[in-house]
C-alpha cells in the first residue's frame, strides 16, 4: 500500500469521524432541547390558572347573589309580615327590594358570562393537557431513537479509532504533521484526488511535473488549495 492510499484511507476515516462527531453533537443538543415540552407545560399551567380564575369569579358571584337573595327575603318578610305600619318605611322597603332585585339580575347576567368563560377555559385546559400528552409521547419516542442512534455512533467511532490506529503507524511523522496541519486549515479535508489532470476539490489543473513527483513517491500539495494530492489510479 503506497503513501497516497494510506493518506486517502486515513482521510476517509477522519471524514467519517468528523461527520459522526457532528451528528453526536446534534443528538446531544436535541436530547437537551425540551423547549416544546416546556412550552406545552406552560400552556397547561396558564390554562389551569384561567380555569381557577373563572371558578373563583363564579363562586364569588354565587355567594354575592345568595347574600342578596337572603337580604331580599328578609326585606320581603318585613314588608309583608304586617309589623311595619309606617307608609314611608314600607315605601323604603319596596324601593330596597326593587334595587336588590336589579342588582341581583345584573349579577346573574355576570354569573352566566363567568360560567361560559369557565367552560371555555376548561375546554382549553383539556386541549392543552391533550397536547402536552402528545408532546410527552413524541418526546419519549424521540429520546429513545436518539439514544439508540447515539449508541450506534459511539460504537462506530470506536471502530474508526481502531482502524485509524492501524493506518497511522504506516505514515511517517513528517507526512502526518503536514496532514494534520492541512486538515486543520481546510475544515477537515486534507487530501484531494487527482481526477483527470485536476485537483478533485478546487478543480485546478495539476502540472505534469507534480504528477511525476507523485509517481516517484513524493508528497505533493495542490498549488491552489494546498491539499495533499493523491492519484486516483492508486486505488
């Protein structure tokens, strides 16, 4: 196996490693991202608060109506009980009862509105709870898939590492140093093939003199992109 093929296979392994590592980072980010779950829970919380608000409003109105009704009953007992004889006092009782009746009617209208709002809030809460249940179910399934994929990737990375360890000792230290530096500068892609008579990455023509050096076993780099060139014919 020539140095070109060794570098080419090393590049393939490192590219696979980089891709798998990127995917691992995406998986870790996805596993930590519980934004939809938090939003769904917040939606349920707000819906519940709205239900409680209207329940409290309804209960307060019912108590106030009950209080007014009791007061009206007492006033009617006084009006029709025969104990009050004074005409002015009787007129005042009649006016008071009429005022209490009007007040109660307004409260009953408000109570009806509160009951409708409470029912709507309860419906919204039910929808929010159903949505939360759906999100939780989807999230659980997603986590299971992601964790399974993560395990698979970790196993692949171990295999890549073992294969890499078998190749690196076959490459001299100086070549590895150049390879690592180019890989760092070029976003992980240190090796390019000569396809036809051009660099497979940047597409610039490779001079015949450089191809001759390559055939002599020398390490050559593209004059334009700086990547290490290897011959497709070697593989």
